[in-house]
C-alpha cells in the first residue's frame, strides 16, 4: 500500500435545526405562566457543493420521508418528566417550512427542556417507520440507536437541543436551535476519472471505534456498545459536479465533551474495490460539521 499526501478540509457547520410544533395546552392547578418556544432548523452544512454539503434531511426531500419532532420538559435535576408533547410530523420536501412553535400554559416554576428531531419513513398504510426508538418511560433520556446508524446513510440524520426554562418570573419566549450530534465524513478522489465509473469504498480503523447504543439527549450521556466497530459500511461512489468523484460519505456520532464544539479524531485506511489505497492519520471530526478528505486515492 502506498501512502500519499492528502488534504483534509474541516468545514465548520453553520448549524442548525429545528424542532417542533403547533399548539399544546397543559393547565395544572396553581399559578401559571405561558411558555412559547420557537424552533428553527437549517439542515444544510456549510461548504462544498450542494450534494456534498447538505445533510441527510435535505438529501431526502420528496422521497416519502417525514421529520418527527419531539419535546419534553423535565425537572431541573432531570429526575421527573413534567410534560411531554405529542410527536409532530412534517413532510420532507424541497420547500418545507422548518420553523415551528409550541405554546404552553405551565406551572410557574423551573424546567429543563429537551428537543429531538429525527427522520421517519412514511408507510402506505399511514403509519411510519422510525429509525430511532424513544423510551415510553424515560422519553428523550433513553433514545435507542440502531446498530447500522454508525457511519450510516442520510436516514439517520437527527438534531437535538437542551435549554433551561425559568417561569417563576412570568411568561417566557424562547428561540431554540437544534444541531446534529453527528459529524459527516466525505472522501473525494482528485484523479481524472470517468464520471460513469463506479467504485465501492469503505474505511477500516486503526483502533475500534465505539458507537452509541443509547443516548440521553437531556444530559448528553451516551451508552456505548461493548465492542467497537473496525470498519464502515461500503459506499458506492457518486460524481459531484464541481467537486469530483465522491468515494465515501458517512455520519458518526460525536460524544459530548463539554467544549463549545465537541470533536474527536480517527485514523483509518481508505479501501477501494477491496484494495487498501491510502492511510489517513488523526482526522478531526466535529459535531454538525463536514470533514472532507481529498487526494489522488484511486491511483495510490
């Protein structure tokens, strides 16, 4: 295997994403206050061409998918669920509105709010197929990840946000922006090649990569699988106008670290058509950001 110098481009993600809903009313006894939550979602990643920079949400427009918005209010210490909104579904289209609003009448006290938005598939019988499973009892504190979500496809795109809410002083209006807990990795070949030629590509890791099996969106805690993965699923290449031959794209969950922009590093080998081509060391990936690895990979 030859080693080639390649370019690693980190594009920080302008963020975003939104969450939920229409009008929900809860009217408990005692002093009340109104909470208005306006949530916004911008699914596109910054940088690169449209095909490469957009997140999974945008790439699935018009293909029978919906956004599922979920919202919960918990006690400030995260032990008691105070309110759970009914999930809301919005068709994913090119011109869809991704700003929504909750209007709630609540007891005038403190809460911790957690928001989650993911993608579901519409079925012919009117039901939906969800890729993430949310606990009936623990709610968004126990979101079960499907095993294939590690470096999976666009269907596993998701967004989340947490905010403290204090209604003791009266009604509040809050703007919420949800962001991906994922990074996106893309591999671009700079070799002059025939756009019609297809390649299959995967990444194999120097060390096993831990993947989440359950996520507490309220606290940011992750329960990881006992055994990490040593390689990604295989991707079929696509040709992107203005960019070149895209050999691989995939999403990976980035654990919360307490930093403003959590990140992690990976070392891996790029394998094309079952042949090891290029070894890449210590690639940094960040939440809600696109990392692009470029080089003459096929000729390596």
